[in-house]
C-alpha cells in the first residue's frame, strides 16, 4: 500500500463558531480514526457518508486516537460498534468518564478563579454554559495512553508530539518520512488557537500556564521539519515555520500592549480584558479572559510585571 494513500481527511459539521472540524482516517494494522467530531445527528450522517465514499462503515473502525478532549473532537466515540481501542493523553480520561470528583474540583477552581481575577458576579454563570458544551461530547474510557515520543499503536510511522497550550491534553502526530503533521487545534492556518485556562487535574497543583506552554509547543514544532499540516480546522498548509514566527510575534505584540496598559495604570485581569476586547468580552468571557491571563503569565515570566492581592483579587502592575 502506498504510504501517501494511507490517510484521508473527513470534514464534520459542528454547532460551534469555529465551524467544521476535520477527522482523519488512517489505514494500517488497525483502521484508525483520529478525532471523532461532535455528538449530533448531522455529524454522524456526515461521517457515515464520507466513510462510505472511502469504502467503509462505522463498524469498520477499530481504533480512535484523540488529539485532545474538547467536545468537537470526542463527540462520536460511542458510535463505532466494533471499536476496540480509544487512545489519547492520559488526562483525557477524566473528561470521557465525566469523573464526578474532577467535575466538582473544576467548578471549585473556576469559582475562585473568577473571583481572584476580578470577574463580576454577573458572569459567573458562564461556567455552567461551558459545561453545557459537553452535551456534544461522547462518553467512554481510554483503553490506552500515549505521550511524547511514542509511536501510534498500529501506525509506527507516526510519532507523538506533545503540544500543550490550547488544551492540557493536546497531542499532535508527525510522520517523519515526509513531514506530514496531524496538528489538531495546535496549528491552524487562518486563526491562532486560544490557550485556554484549565483547572489542574490533581487538586492542589499549580494552575497550568497555557500561553507559556503554547509558545514552547510552537518553538518545538519549528525544530521538527514539518512539511505539511493537516489541521483540526481550516485548510491544510505548508510554510509552517513562517506561520509560527508570525504567531509568536503577534502574541508578543499583544503582550506589549498589556504591558503599556499596566505602565499607565495597575489593573485586575478583568479590567485588562475589557481594554483588550471591548466588543467581545461580554459574549466570550471565558476565551477573552484566557487570552488576557495568558498575556499576563507571559509578562510575569519575562519579569516585566508583578501582582499583589487586594481583598483576594489580583492587581497587576508594571515593574
């Protein structure tokens, strides 16, 4: 079998603003689907139709490999009758099983996070709205886990690359023979993915800093000799290092804007968020606050700013 013919892109509709999501069928020792769209009738029909065009049915899929835990990537995992393997980053499992302890811990983390970052109480309902998106996610449990440097089960030509940032569970996959890269939501041509704030999986651990992780993952990808990206959204693309350089520069430019705002006036994260996203913050408080905290984490890591606590709320200032 020609190695070029062993992977096919299938495009699945979603109800989310991001639009369609791509999943990838890989032939090999196991017939594998990378990612699983959303849990809707339209998504299932689209997947069935495109599989049929390739000569397959849902019950032909033997293995699912997931790039990360977000609902538009795990939705249809219950729809494959002969599925034997579900493989992903180990921390995907708490999202698939809807672990009640983790769910409670997650809610407690965000209750405190919203307060500490100065988000007004009128926005605190967004946590339940965020949880509601998981009605589009499938339920199950992992049968195996993968991590940085592993080879994909049944497909040893693909190497696992950890690409944290957009999600704490995010993995990408590189075929070193020709530089083909399944990038999930880490590398997308038309948009920079949000480094989303998440609670730590283990209670008491330090909060992850997704912007710093995202930057490190981008720099790692620059060293991988990636030729072509097969993304989770949008069109496939090349000139990867050039795009990454632009992404890093754009992030640094926005961080510099935050720095200049703090030089003028010490502020809470929420106050910075309003200034960065005056038209978007009310409708997208989670995403805009994640972006704002990301820039503050970056500036703090660079030693350019610091913060103090006033009545339990973080106030950042330029040094």
